[in-house]
C-alpha cells in the first residue's frame, strides 16, 4: 500500500505535524508507505490532487477538516486525465462535519480505518456558480449560512464556538433575501432566511442540519427556511444541533437530484464552509463521484 499524505503545518488547529507523528507508526506497522506532502499556501492541497501522478498509489490522504477535503475533491475532479484515487481524511481541522457523519473524530481511528482499505462511495454536488464550476461534498449555503461563516472568521480565536456567536449576530440583522428556487423542475419564490443544501448530516460544529442526509444516496437534502422573526430564527438555530428544526413549520425539507437558486440580488455562497462563488447557481448531484477510505 502506498499513499500520498498531505499535511498543513499552519492550518486549522495547527496540530497537523503533531498528528502526522501520531499516525505515522500506524501506517508503518501495516507496511504502508506514505509520501508526505506539506502544503505551503491556501489551495495547495487542491493543486497537489490536481497535478501529482496517481500511478502506483492506493490513495490520496490528508490531515485536516472539511476545507482540506474540499480542496482534494476539487483538485481530483478537475484533472484533465480524469484519474481518481480513494480519499482518506485524518481528522485535524476546526470543522469536521464529514468525519462527524462517519463517526470518526479521532485521527488515530481515522488512520486505522484507512489502512483497512475499505471503500465507501461519496456523492458530490456539481455547482455551476454563475459560470464557475465548484464541487461540494458537504454543504452549499446561501443567506444566513454565508453571512455566519463570514462573520465567524472575525472570531477565529474562539475556535468552534465562533459559529454560535456569529449565528446570533447575523440572525439579529434579519436581512431580506428574495429568491426563486427551482427544485427538480418545480419553481417556488419567496423571502428566505436561508437556504441550505446538504450532502452530509452535519455542518459547522456538530449541527445536525440534515438528519436524513446520506453521503451515497445520489440526493442533496435541501432546507428552505422562509423569512421569520428574529426570535423564531434563534429558536430554529437552537434546534439545529439535535435536528429538531426539520419539524418546524418554517422549514421545508426537500431531497432532490438538482436545484437552481436565482436571488433578486446576487450574493456569495458558503460551499463546504468556504466563501466561494456567486449566485445564481445550478446544482446537480454526481452520484458516487469519488470513493473514501473508511
């Protein structure tokens, strides 16, 4: 067995190299060779997945969180040779929604799973964001999810709790967001608090945004939340950790193969926890687009 292993010495929790030294013996004991690649700049993992030769390798692994996974998937799916490798993620980020879904938040456990060679299919959303193609494996958010992510960046020193503070700040602003949504050919319009499309159950820090989501069912779980008062939105936010928000009348829960979002005013998006792209968007699911080592 031979794997690439990308590690960011500075990103996320800044524990990448410490985690590397903890998991290295696991690979060595299994007789697996790892070719360590340190990332030096934002987007470097994407470029590695896009450009490195895949022949002779059994997987492309990385130490990180959802942002790292996003980079690897986007690099891999944009290769000119269309080559793919199974992806192994070793938990080491500040946002670990994907690994929450896999019930694997311990990097030691993650490494042990990788060397078993077990594979699981992972659907990916192809996002046409006003002409720019971006691949998402976790979430695509518009409205509050985007504003919360941008505000949370100002409070990185708070760690995972920064998302909770940012959510309260943005909910209190209660901005108007008029948009049309076309879901599998059916169009609806309204003033929305937010729209969140999920391929995973979890988002942010253990929020069960889409409790019915499955990473390999070929569907995106789409939550549309109509404009509501501040107290209503705050109460919804409180319910999202348990998944109880889906029973609220303000929330409409869809499962779709594709959807489009055309807001009255264009805004940036939250794709896999990163502020990327711009509306209008058309999202189409790519069933079993990649495989993950689990």
